[in-house]
C-alpha cells in the first residue's frame, strides 16, 4: 500500500480537500482508505446501545456488522497510542492510504496552507512535505498547487507515488 499525507494547521481545509480528493482518485480506479488522527477523544458509539454497553463492561474490542458495513472499535485501556504502521496493519489491502494529521510521520505529504490564517507554513520544518496546496501566494521551491484544483492535486499524488490509473 502506498501512503500519502495531507498536513496543515487546524482549520486549513484538510478534511474538505480529502472530501474532494477521494472521489477524484477513486474515479481513476484506485481503491483507497483513509486514516485520520484526532488530537482529542472521540466516540463513534452511543450510550445505551449494545455495543457501547459491551465496551463499558470491559470488552477490548467490539465489532459491529450489518449488510452495508462493519466497524471495529478497540479500547486502548491504558495501552500506548498505536503507531501509523500499526494502524496500517489493520487495513484491508488497497492501492492508497491517505492520512490526515500524523504530521510527524515520515511519509510524503501535501501541505494545505492558507496564508490568510496567519500560521507559518509547515514545509519549512518538514522535509517530507513534497508540495503545497494553497489559496494564496507561497514562497517555496516545492510544487505549489491551487487548493481548488482537485484534478491537479490528484495528478500530483499519483505522480508522486508513481500510481497508475486502473479501469473502473
């Protein structure tokens, strides 16, 4: 599996870019997955539901399944946060894994940078940032892509990782 990251400050538009980039890449025949790193706690379950009750009772993992999807919830219960490599090991085989967050992981990344936010670009500090998607001017020798040109960004990801289109 190839791995490519989308990095940037909170509120820069990483999730919005991924929302648009995913269908552009799947339309090229790629099977892909996404791993998002959250800096805060989250719960995809709801109190009172059977699966929630099972986790609250002490189950380390609860797998939910229906005819449309399945989801595995793993309670860390004091375990260290998993590495990106460990998380990748949980995914089914695919062509590409897009990651959001994981700024410190040494994988090729596209930085989403909005000069109007007033935050410094990350690429000055990160050698694994291979390009910048922006809605403004950025002084860099890296490839700079218009943030709203999803086709150009999809081309960039595919070229950077040497991925080929596949018939759908």
